[in-house]
C-alpha cells in the first residue's frame, strides 16, 4: 500500500507540474497583433510607437512596407514583425532573383524576428490583371533568397473576395475564376509550412444588415446563435463564422494542414451619417471582445481549442485616407498616443469587460452601404461573380444571413483537450512507476 500511495503521489506531483507548465505555455503565447498603417502626416516618432507597443500585450506588428526606424526601435522588445511588400514591388521581385536577394538583404532585420513576409496585399483582388501571374514567382524568389535556416515564412494577404461562398460556413469555397493563380499559391504555402492570410471584417457584414441581432452577432455579444445546417455547428459570432468559412474552403482543396492568420480585422469608432454602427461603443465592444475571445483559446466551432494569430486594424488613425469617414477612424490609439477606447490590451494582462449594448435603430432616411464595396460580408452571401472587379458593385442578397435556430452547439470546451492529456499523462506516470 505504501508503494502504491507513493506512486500515486508521484503521479499527482508530475501532473501538477505539467499543468503549471501547460498553463504557463498557454497564457504566455501571444495571438494578438496590430497593423501599422502609414497613410497619415501626423504619425508619432518611431521610438514613441515602440514604447507604446511595449506598454501593451501586443506581441506582433504588421508593416505594409519596410519601416527601418520603427524596426530598429523595437530591438529587444520581443515583438515580431509581419513584413509587407507593396503590390507595386511584386513585378521586379518576380522577374529577378537578384532583386529578391537585394530586397531580403536590405529589409530583413537581424534585431527583430520576422515571422513572415507578405508578398502584396489583397493582390488577387486588386483589379490589376497583370499582378496575379507574378505572385507565385515573387514568392519563390523571396524564399530562395532567405538565409539558410531562416524560419521566416513567405505568404500573401487576401481579401474575403477570394471566397465565392461562405453561407453557411461549411460551404466555404474559393472562386473558381481565381484557381489559376490561387491554387499554385496554396500548394506553395502547404509545401513550405506557411500560413494563409486573410482580412475578414464583421463590421462590413453589419453594414449590409443592420438588424440588432446582427450587431450582437458581429460584436461577440449574447445572441441566439446561428446554426450551420451543413455541419450542425452553432455560431455565436461573425468572426468565427468567417474564419470557419475560410477553413472550409482550404479543407475542400485538401489543405487542412495550412494554418490561417487574420492579417486584418477591426471596427471603426467613427463614420459618416450613413455608416451604421461606426461608434466608439461598438469599436470598443468588437475589439475588446475579440481580444478576450482570442485569449480564451476557445477557438471556433470547426477548430475548437485553437486561437489564430490576429492582427487588429489599426494602431493609429490614418488621416490622409480617402473614402468615407470610417476609413480614417480605425485606430486603437490617437497619434498623440492616447487610447481611443480600452480594447483590453494592457500589458498587465487585464481584459476589458465584455461590452453589451442595446443597438440603436438606423437613422431615419439613412442609406446603409458597406464602406468597402469590394469586400464581401462573409457568412453572408454576395452576388459578385467577377473576383477583384473594381467596376462591378457587390449587391447583397435579400437574405443576408440565415435565420438563427435553436440547435445545441457542438463547440467543445476549451479545456477538454487539457483533461484528455492529463488522463494520458496520468496513465503514463502510473506505468512508469511500476
């Protein structure tokens, strides 16, 4: 009995240590990034931006183009970089391995980790028909130019317009018209262990369907849930639905091993009179609840227990952007470094309390239009038939999202996998003690 008790005590001690290790690993991982846009004439100095980032729990920074001063200021910060290449630079990189080698030598820092290089931004839907055939050659040349042993991944960022179907999420599929350019890129990602990067915006889904229940669904607030008739899964927020539509599209192509990175998502805190939902309260609710959702590691109904790297758009407002007011009002912070609202990004790890709002009715006589006409709503179908067309308007269908139903969710508890592993480890510890 004494030996048996000691074995149980040893096994229990091992499990406690493993639990502490797993808990530490889970809580120390960073899934939160932010986009650094530069279409502005009042951005703070690089050192100030670096200090701001280091005062938060943000662990990843997406740059749309090289920013040497900011990268230098981030040395020793443990903040990794997703480094972008503008669409206009893709042709030279595609046509010249030497140009790719020069770009890598000039722009890959040695003081800050670069998790990935994004070759272009929403290039397949840019409206420039000369660019898609050049995407893969540019990616291949850049990969070949990386130093031996480099862990930097080569990828590209897509808009949700690459999907031809997303309602319900299990029907997610890529536009067949894009297959000639997209399929080789997907194979490249799969072969090289690089992620598929995409820009989903639940805000634009709400802009196309301003019912109160849709606002709650988009803001991660209490709602009846929406059932995917194809999978039987219940969705309680638009972010998960859009993410799982992308996952379904990748799985349908046979790329279930390709990870997803959310390169952009966000919510404007201000907009024009006809931009429903662009308020400080809604922006805080979306981003704070998104951060809490990611930190919980609950995952999505299709992939429970797994958070994806997510870059919030954006760190600062960009005052030189054209278009509606919302385009200049996505910033988490003002350029004087003051927060526009609390998004739960304090370095202490505190998370802003979930925001529950009673959505106001749309202003009488207002005309609600998505502020990015080429971005489909995800989880809500559009009638666009020509991917990337800048001429055609994407007109939402009469039924934007399927009607909520009361089926029981099959979402797994985020802690289930830990319990399974604890059971396995306990058995191993008991066997080892015999």
